[in-house]
C-alpha cells in the first residue's frame, strides 16, 4: 500500500494507507450499524414522527457508509461488509423490546442514544488518527453529523421524559 508523505496536518509525517483504511473501515462498520439500528427502531416504534426521524437518520447513515466505502476503494482498500457484532446485538435488543411490548417511544429513543454515544466515540477516536487532509475533512464532517444525530435524539428523549 502507498503512503502519504507530508499529507497530514503535521508536516513531515508519513501516513500509512493501510492504517487510514483501517480507520475508515471502522467508521464504515459504525455507519452501517447506525443505518441498521435506526431502521430497526423505525420498524418497532409506533409514533409517525419518530418513524420519520429514525428513517431520516438511517438514510443519512447509509449515505455516510457509501461515502466511506468509496473513499476506501479510492485508496486501494476493500470496504468491509456489514456492521459489527455489538451493533447486531444492539439491534437484537431493540427487537426483543419490541416483541415484549417495551417499544415505547422513550425506550426506542434511549436505545438510539446509546448507539449514537458509541458512534460519537468512534468518530472522536478516528479524529485522533493521522489522516491525509481529504480524509480528515471527510471524517470531521461525518463526526459533526454524528454529533448532530446524537443531540437530536437526546433532545427528543429528554422531551419524551418530560412528558412522562
């Protein structure tokens, strides 16, 4: 794999393309987990408003995943397929809650917030990596989107708690 020389924000730093691809594949897994998780919540919740919110977030995560996969391929890497084991377990828990009748809007928002906490943490970790400027800009933009998703879900959750 090629390396980037003087491509990071620190002059004279060499960035290994394999390391960059690993960071991007971790974020790709994260984006797919978000897409699948939001779809699962949209399927389980009864509120039309939340179905729309969750559906919109799933679409945004799918778009982020597509962008990451394209970047990975552009760098000569192979984009990982699917999401993570922990993401699958999280979605399974959402479905169990739905099956048991615990699919209240509040419980779905709480599950989404847990997922968004994990997403924000993964983006923060990625932003600490040495990345070429174009990749860093992509990760920064997506990290800001993940933070907006988190904040919106948290706000909706807080509003739902206050109604209860």
